[in-house]
């Protein structure tokens, strides 16, 4: 049903690619991150809630069709639907049904709560292609933390000393999630980098509540700032704009990678805030789908494949989907 090609995952019956790595005729997109959504394809298909983000990333003039979550549509001989992945606004798993067989390609996903996107939905399937960004047992984290309060407390403790807080985060998804969890706490505007602010607007237009923000490109940079929170990409400190921080600032990074090497990273503070599933949630999700066969994409040196096999599942690295294995694929 799905094979791996040099352009990415390909569904022959539907004649479409999922998150193709190059321009193709028909691109089914799980979400707007740049390693999934690339320019140049003739026709894009994505979840309705992700359409404005996709346009913000790829250009207003792309040809894109948006579908409600769960809405079924046909691409040639395949029936396709999008289901929430809980990763960023509009992110989807792609469900493909041909005959009585169902495959699901997860895209990126997480199970942790996030006020800025729809929660992950378990989609029963025969074959599950899962991401595995944190596909190693050393990446697990506590789910019971209140990240909004933690970040707010750090900001306010710094502000009480007249110190600025510089929080590094990916511009799409993580930055808006931070603004979402801070929304109940923040008493004043948060300064966002110009890479972040247009994406904030896409979220607000979809009715997602974010803390109040100001765009750094629209303020007087000769002004002195103290006790403010800056939400910026990691390159910020190397830019002229960072002069507004004066000497008084602390840094933090919000990422799942902070579950490890907090010290070596060189940040003053790390917030373990991931938009990907941790090890426990990867394993749990694979089990919950009820899939008879699992293909694992991305990192992890094979830990997840080995672990799933030890649980008696048929598990393979996604590279096995290269059609050099037609016999195996023919089973499905
Ligand atoms: Zn992503
Ligand atoms: Zn990704």
C-alpha cells in the first residue's frame, strides 16, 4: 500500500506522496514543519486547521485542499483521512484505506497536553508507520508538570532582579505552545521574534488563545529593557537585535532534548517541553493502534524496533518500506 522512495513515502493506489522530500504532483502533508512541508508540489492536501500555517510557510499561492479531521476523501483508488496528531496546530496522522486494509502514517505526534492543538487520536490500523524522534528509553519525562507556571515563575524571578529572560524555542509550534501555556499567567506582553509573530496570527485566527505579544521588529531597539520575556530562535544572540538585552539576561531552552544533557547544553535553564512522544508514549501508542505491523521512522538506533519485537510485534525500520521487499509488502 505504501512504499518508501527517494522522494519519501508513496502510496501507489492513490498516486500521492506523504510529506515528500521533493516537489511532486500530489503531496499529502501531515503538518507545516519544514522537514515535512516543502515547496514546489502541484497540489497539497492537509487538515483544514493547518491550511493557513502551510500557506504561511510555502506561500499564499500554493494549491491546497483542507479537510476536517476524520473526513474521508478519495485520491484515485485510496480512501484518505486526517486524524489529530497532537503535535502542532493542524498536525495530522494520515489514515489510508484500500480494500479492507488500513495503514496509518503518524507524522510527528505527542500525547502530552497542549492547549494550542487538537489532542492525539488513536486510529486503529493494520499497519502503523510511527515517528520515533525520542525512540530510546533514556527519553522519558514527567507528565504532571505545569509548564506554564514553571516558565512564568522563572520569568518573574528574573524580572524581580531586573534581569531579562530569553527563552529559545522553535518558531512554529513550540513558540505558540509556550504562549498558550503562559496565557493564564502572563500579565504583560511577551516579545516575540519576527519569525514567530506571523505564525502566532495563524493560531489566533484559528481561535487559539495565546498570551499577548509584541513583535521585536516593531519596537524601538534603542529602548532599555529589563525584566521582560523574549521568545526567540536560537540564533537570536548572534544578531544585532540582541543588544536590547543589555548585560542582564538569563537563557532557557524549551525542548524534549532538555530531558538529558541539561548541563552540557550551556543554557541557564532547561524546560522539558516536547512536541514529540517520549519513549513510553511511543510504545503505548503503537500498542493502542492494535497494528499487526509497525514501521519506525527516524532516529533511535533501532531501540524501538528491538523493543517492539521483544513484545512479540512485527516491527521494522521504515527503510524496509523501500520496495526492494515486495514480498513482505504483498502480505498487506
Ligand atoms: Zn514536526
Ligand atoms: Zn518532523
